[in-house]
């Protein structure tokens, strides 16, 4: 069962661990948008040069000049952004440069409907008003959402995060004595995995969410851990994880030794 999330920037993982997901900052998103706008204008200028060359060469009749202009505008400022966003799963050259990705408000991947709405509204708020509406909307929304994001239900998520150092938990010293007599063998593997995931993502969580999830996990472990020590919730979760891993390692070593012994006897016979 999923635990309720009361923080706007939390996403619930498959193991019911709340992960603090950060939106792209206003400055970085504006920089990425500027890169995308410049690319769109460069592409539009290339279309204009091609149009002038076709007209000058007599390949295209002047009667369809207006149609070519409208086609160039639609392709450069609507079709291309939609295709790029769908092909890159919410990325673009500008967002790749600043480390962002367009996602739904629940953290899921944005689809065609979201890209279509964002592109159409973007013509108004970015190109027709020289970005004024997009800047005002982004400056006064918590996730730096422009008007197109508010209508489509999306935002720019920061995906360029520091490389995580592999977790190697160590038994907390205050719980070393407790570990000698503790029994955690009855704990379900699913709960143990949730604890392990929480410890891996704890540094990336906001302090209130980190404390709340740690306490909820400790409460869930109460029926499987005996005796229950008096300790900081996160320290207790670390101790449980270390204790389970040590006992699992010993059990595997014993099983390997037995298998080797049986194999040796079989070969001797």
C-alpha cells in the first residue's frame, strides 16, 4: 500500500520510499529555453533562405509564398519542438545542456498531448510576447512552470544529479551490543528492500520527509525485531540492514562450505 505524500517535490517509488525530486531552477530553465529558441530561429532563417532561393530560381511560384511562410512558422515553432520532445522523452538540446527533462506533475513521462499543448501555448507566451509571459509565469510558480506547463500539467525536472556513492552501512556504535542478541530473521524481504532503498536515497530527501519515512519504517519493523532498542530511527534502520546482511553472508558461507564438503566426498567416492 502506498504511503501518502504531503510534499510537492516527492515521488513515491515502487517500494513505497518517498524520493525528493527537484525541479529545474528558474535560471537554468530560462537558459535551456533560450538555447531552444535560438535553434528554432536559426531553423526558421534557414527556411527563409531556402524560400528565397526557390523563388529566385523560379522553382516555386510566388503565388504560394504565403503558404510557405505559414508552413515554415508551423514547422519550426510547433512541429519540430513536439517531435524533438517526443523523440527524446521530454528532452531537447537546451534541456540536455542544463540537465532538465519535461515530466508530468506525478513524475511520469510526458506524452504527445502534453508536448502539443506546450508547443501551441509556447507560440503565444514565448514567440509572440518575446518570452514575457513565460518569464512572469516561471518567476511566480514554485516549479518554474511556464503557462504551457500549467495548462499541460508538466514541469521541468532536474535529472543531472551527482553520482551516488555505493552505500556501505556500518553498524552504529550505540547499537553494537544490541546487535549481539537481536533477532531480525522474521523480517520480510520486501520490508528489508524498502529500508535499503530509503537508506540509499535518504541524503536526497528533504529533512521532514526523511524523518517521517524513517519513523514509519521503524514502526513497521516493530513486529519483526526483538528486542526493540531505544535509538534514533535512522540508526536503527542502518543497524537492522547491517545485521541482516551479516547473517545472510554467514548463511551463504555455511551453505557454500556444506556444498563443497559434499562435492569433495562425492569425488572421493
